[in-house]
């Protein structure tokens, strides 16, 4: 049974302040890099997931450097001390749980590969994370957000209209949306193929409104944004490169302001609202799970917490 977190004993290595998350330029240790390659090749982790593991383990690496301890000499007290200091630096329970999970996976990898005899993090309990309803917006607010790009006439506005329509019609993650290529979409069938977490692919259908918005973007806007014929990214920025998740987020915040939406907005707002509204219309939980690409249906169940407040009366 997992044990609860306790402060290290007086015989444990001294505690030091956990440094802030290491900058992107900080080099990860060879062992960390080997672990990340394992996640990419064997676990098929990609993009944002790998970045999260890298950042969490760089923070552990900086902590170990302050203690003067190599990753192969970590003991239970060091791991516990790391998590205790995260709490003292006011990291949320969810952030501490994620960082501890990364450390556990890393040490388990070292154990399995013969670098350490046992996993010192085994049995350390994770911080208790409360379950909160995902942040959603009402159907009326969704309609206003989807209509906001229509007030502009630029190629970028046609792109944004197509992106918003596709997100709300399919429930894709933003990272999946910006990873689409031109060949990922079949306009005639009203369907697209996207690649989710761990490389899992799924086919999603979209409605006529989304099809029309996407067709208009492809015919009238994308040719004006593209700088190279060889560029296959579906959604392009003003430089002709693939639009990034961060770029999408800036656009969404701007349009939310234009639409007069005062509710909290995140990059996943349309995905969360899609799921809550679908359940509110009577969709089966399993159906929503497949559309969202959740590996476990318990992840989808959290949208039941949101649906009563998300669907407009």
C-alpha cells in the first residue's frame, strides 16, 4: 500500500530550496536524455508530454546538484525532500503529483536498466488531488466565439474561423489541431485523421458548417499564407510556417475579448465545452470518450461535473 508523504528524518540528506523550473537551455543529464528517448521510442510519447517530463526532471536534476548527489545515489529521503520542498514553494497538489510521477517513472527506468538496485520512490504516496469540473463556456458563448473571426476579412481570420469550427465540431486537442497536415482532412467525407497522445490515431467527423469554413480557408486563405509549395501543415501563421499551440492561444484570447466573453478561457475551452455540451444532449459517455481520445473512461467522467452548468438553458 502506498505510504503518505512524510518529512525526511534527521538522518536524511539536508533539504535545500527547490530551484525554479530549469530554463529550456539547461542541459539534461545523459540518464535523463536516455529516459526521454525511451519514452519517445517505446511509450510513443510526443511533444508536450515529453516537454513536461523534461522540465520536471531538470528541476529534480538541479535539486540533486545542490545536494551533491548523482541520480544513481538517490534514496527515499531525497525524493521525499524534493516533494516537501515543492509544497513549501506553493506548487499545487496537481503539479506536485505530476512531478513526483515523473520522478517515479525515471527512477523505475534506472532500476529496470540496472543503474540502481531498487526504486527509492516506490511506495511514496502522491499528493491528494481534488477533482474539479473542467472550465467550459455556454452554448451562447461558443456561438459568439465561433462568429468572432467573421468580423475580420484577413486570410488569418478565415483560418481562425475554420480552426474554431473544427475544434468545437470534433473536440480535438489544440496540439492535435495544429499538427494536422493538408492530407489529414477529407472534405468530401467530412472527416479527418488526427494523432493524439502516445501516437494513438483516430478518425473524427465534422459538420457542414465546419466543412464550409475549412473549404473557404483552403481555397481563399491558405494559398496567400503559404510561402513554400512543399509546406504541408494545414494551418499556417503569417510567416507561412505551421501555427503553434502558443500562437493559437494568443488568437483565442483576442477573439474571446472581441466576443465579450468574461468567463475564464484556456486553450482547451472549446474541447471541454464540446464534451460537456455533447453529454448534455444525451450522448453516451463511451461515445464522448472515443471522440476525445481518452485512454480511460474515468477521465471522460469529469465532464459530467461540468455539463449542468455548461449547457445553456
